[in-house]
C-alpha cells in the first residue's frame, strides 16, 4: 500500500471519530436550548459547520508559522 493511501486511511479514521465526538458534544452543548425537531437539527448542523471552520482556521494558522 502506498504511503499516501495509508495516510488517507488514517486521516479518514481520525475524521470519522472526530465527527462522532463533535456530534455528541454538540448534542450535549445545545441540550438546554428550547428547540426541537427541524430547528434542533438546523442548529446542530450550524454549530458543527462553525466548529469545523474554526478548526480549519486554527490549523492553517499553525501551519503558517
């Protein structure tokens, strides 16, 4: 197996676990909001997208040093 394929598989595993943990964390963080149904799912998705965007910016800031 090539190194890039191996790294890609590792990265996919990390991404899968990280997203699962993020979903659980967001559920916990927004549990007290007075919303349910579609509004809950929309807020959940928005928080996930915002968190990933912030993580992306942090990683790029570190890489630029």
